[in-house]
């Protein structure tokens, strides 16, 4: 073998320290991996520590007053005047020596069994909670937050899910450590027991003992103490007053078992206490805790505050725990006027006749005022009839489902001929009647709307088509699970709030704003969240203006049903609506509506009985109660903020048709047939009877149609056939209340 070959062989051999024939070469690789992993962990630890202290440096301060005081959520009106303090009156503070040891033990056992061993943050508890989350174990498990951290959260931070960030948790931990440095364990436990929310507007366990059991804390038995100790995590589920006490019982037993594990009580004591029902000893007079919630001021704002709380919950806040500063869009003056008008001013058919009213701002969707009911007694947060959707609107639906879409999609002018002749619901032998059981033949769309004729409205909906009408409604925030049908053209199941918001789009030129109550929310750490929803185009400016122009006649035309709400100098437009009972078993009016608006406010009013089949129909003397209630609030609002008249958009043209002022969309086929309406025409028209259009509507419409027939017959037939609904659009047996006017 040559020297060169030996040299090459030696070059191929690895040193024995790197390779021993048994895998020893993996040692350095494994070592390098471990070093790399350790480096990453160290880097993450350093970065995490730095981030923790960075967040901690900006943590809000926490004082004795914040720890000891109740987290009252304060609600303000639009002018920053306090209208409600949630839970502020429902608390009786318990001193440390008034809290029995068994209650303290129960709280510690279920919330933080290492409470007396940590210094605000429990690393072992955090790791245990993380492990349980990974393996999916939940039985008897406690979260990562110590009792001190929970106290800090209740005192300083929001409980909204969106605020559960690493930054918030870091600040919470930092403040908990500082709280432990300045206060004893006994003080911290006392703060917590007095601060927690216990359901039904009650704060603190001393008040809860009185509310639920009519006892002082020292008079509670072990079962009752365990029940109270377990309630703060979910006062609704663990409430002994709930219709189903299963969850309350399970939670009470969980607390008792935790006390056994922590050696606070014996197993036999726990078993004995578990034999008691959670309803044993409940005070039948619970709820008699003195509170100003039932005073007149609270009654006035009650429905509005209820909806504010609903919106807060939907946003992830807990108004009973978070200590929020909530600024609303309520006009307190309007709210008071509305309450007084419904309860004292406007005549109703007895105290059982109810009302629901919503007032919105057309420019932004703000809910200005609302009425949930009248003569509600001491009921707090009861049925809010301003938002219920189980009553038919009657003819107030016609602008939304019939004539609005006809202008928007078919470009109908206000003088378009509609037929008021005998009409059978498709596929049935059921005849559609009007309130007077008469037919008026051909008439203009303007006259049909102002006089609230049913057959022309349904024929209009047939030409528009259910699909396009549904799209129009969706643009106004109105929808339902079941498909719409022809009957909905004279009655929608809708709330006063949604009705007000929909009509507001006519008022502002065609933009829909979702109604909202809250202007801003400020949490305990000083963060403010503002609300200003953007609007969406729901219809053209032309459609909004032409509808408004026609709906003005509802207040001025003697053939209309809204003249009782006419107010000199008030520029307003609107529509009435009534329904009768479905079928023929009971006659009379079941629901009465008035929806109207100025440029500054949109108001929708419903009146009727909660149980009409028991209470009977609305007497004829009170069919206009909704109109009068509308007039009262609108007169107040317009006096406060007078609205100018609407300005005609460039896309609309006023034309002279048989000597009458009518509106048409510019450049449409209808606009080319007539001369423009002039100032001379206006002067001449003002000297004529306001009702002449109604008496001349038949001959006028025939003239219009005869002119246009040759040029538009084919086009209209095509549009009608393409959008006509199926024959099943109205069932043979109707459940929708029939519209009157």
C-alpha cells in the first residue's frame, strides 16, 4: 500500500472522541440543541420580564377608597346629568369583625385556597391552571387569578372579554403585589366580601344575607354561607331564586367540599349541610331592600337604562361589576315629557291600555327617548314595548314595503295610477277589504297612500315584487326569519324602535343608521370607548324626498287619518296604522300606530293591549291615542329644536299634472311628459281646496295613463311579470291581523 493511500484512509477516519461506533457523535449535536433551547427560553424570559415591567409601569393606581368602595356604574344623559347609578343603594358594608370565620373560610376555600401563603400572585396556581387548561380538566379547578387579583380587577379594571390582555393581566398582578404590601390578608378578604356582586342588583355578602335570607351574616348556617361564598363567579346561575336551583345546589356543594379539602370543616359537617335545600330559609319578602330604583325618576328612565344595560352586556361589559361611566344619548327633558304624556296627559282606555314609543335622531341613529309602558307600578326593567316585535304595524308598513320600493326600483312618480278595485288574495277566494268596505277605482299613488287604501298598496307590492321589497326592508334594518308575503304590505311585525329608525331614513335623505343608546364608556382605569356608528345608504335621495312629500299629506289632507297630529308651523311627515283582529271572531281595532318625523327627530308610537284577546278591542274613542301621544312628544321636540322644511334634491322635479303639483324622478320616462311646476302654479294651488286632489284623482289618473299607455305598456308589463310573487304569497287562512287604515 502506498503512502498516498494510507494518507487518504487516515483522512477518512474521524477522531475517536467524535465517533466511537456506538452513536457517540450525537452528543455534541444534542448539547448544541439544549443550549439553543435554553437560550431561547432565557431570551423569552428576559423579554417577558421586560414587557411585564413595561406594562406594570403604566398601571393605574389603586387606593383604599377604590378597594373599599362599591363599583357603581353611573349612567348619564346626553347633557352629562346623572340619570341612574346601578346598585349604588343596594349595599350594607360589613366590618371585618362582623364576618363569621366560616364565611371567610368558605370564600378562601373556593376562590383561593393558598390565599394565606402567597403575596398577591401565586405562580404555582398559575402553572396549575395552565396545566388544567391543557389537559382539559375542570373539576374543582380554580383559575390562575388569586383572590387579591380578583379584588384588583373588581376595583380598577373592566371585566369585558376584550380587555383580557397580557398587558391587563400584568398590571393586575403588579397591583395585587402592591395591595398585599399595604393591606393585611384580613383587610383584603373584607374588601372582597363587601365588593362582589351577588345578583338582583345586590352588592356585598352582608346585603345578600339580608336580601335572600332576611338575616345578618352571623345568623346564617353553614349551608347558607357556602351558597353565598359560591355565588360571585356567576350570580345568575348560582342564584337560589332561580326557577331551576340545580346549579346553585351544585355550587354550594362544591364550596362545602373545598372547605373539607382545606380542613376548615369535617366531612360529616359538609354532608349535613348538603342535606339542606338551597331554598331553605329564603325570605319571602326578598327584594324589599330599600332602594331608590322605584322612585319616579327611576321609573321615567327605566326602559332606557334597561336597554343601555343590554347594550353594555352585548359589548362584553358587566355593568353590575365594572364601575363604568356611561354617557348615553338620552334627552332627559324629552324622556320626562314622554313619560308624563303617556301616564298623565293623553287619554287612554284605562290603565291596561299600553304604549311603546321610540324617538331617534335621523342624523346619527341616537336613541333620544323611549317609553316601555305606562302605569308599570314598582316593576324594574320590565317589558319594554318600545323594542318588542310581536305586534303588526298596519298601514304604517306601506311606505316601507310598498311605495318606497316602487319609487326606488320602478321610478314611479307620485301621480302613478294605482287601482282600488275588488281584489282576491292570490290562490284563494278571500277578498281584501278596506276599513270602509268600499273601492275608489283608479287613483294616484299619492292619494292611495294619504288615504291609506289597502288594495292599491297590495297591487303596488305585486308590481315591486317580494324580493325587491325584502331588499328594501333589509336596507332599513328590518328582517324576519320567515319569508315576507303580500299580507306584509299592509302590516309588518316590527318594534317602535325599528319603525322609528326606518322612517328616519326618509327624514335624512335615504341613509339608515342603526339605533344606539351609548355615546361613550369610560372604565375604571380611565380608558374611554366612543361610539358613532356610520350610516348606510338605504335608498336614493329622490325616493326619500318623494316619500316625505307624499307623507306630509297625512297631516293635512282631510281624507287622511293623521290630521289630529297636525301642528301649524311644524314641518313633518308620517303615517298612521291600525290593525283589526285576525279572522272574524272579534271586531274592532287591536293595534294603533303613528310613525312620523321632522328633519331632526323620528318618532314611532304603538298603543294597544298586551293581551288583546282578553282585554278586547280598542274603543273608537281611543283609536287616535297613538296619534295624540305622537303629537305631544313631537310638539315638545320641535319647540326645543325647530326643523326647517326639506329641500328637493336635484334628482327630483316638480311637475304640473292636471293643475296639481306632483313629483317625478328627473330623466325618467314620466318626467318627459309634463311641464315644470312654477311659482305661479304654487300661488294658484294655495287658493284651492287642499282636498281637491282626492275628488279629482280618478279623472286625473286616467288622463295620465292614457298619455303614457302607448309608450310604457310593454315596459311596465315586463317589470310586473318579472317581479310578481308566487300565488302562495298569501295563504288561504290568514294569521296576519287585517289592516284598517
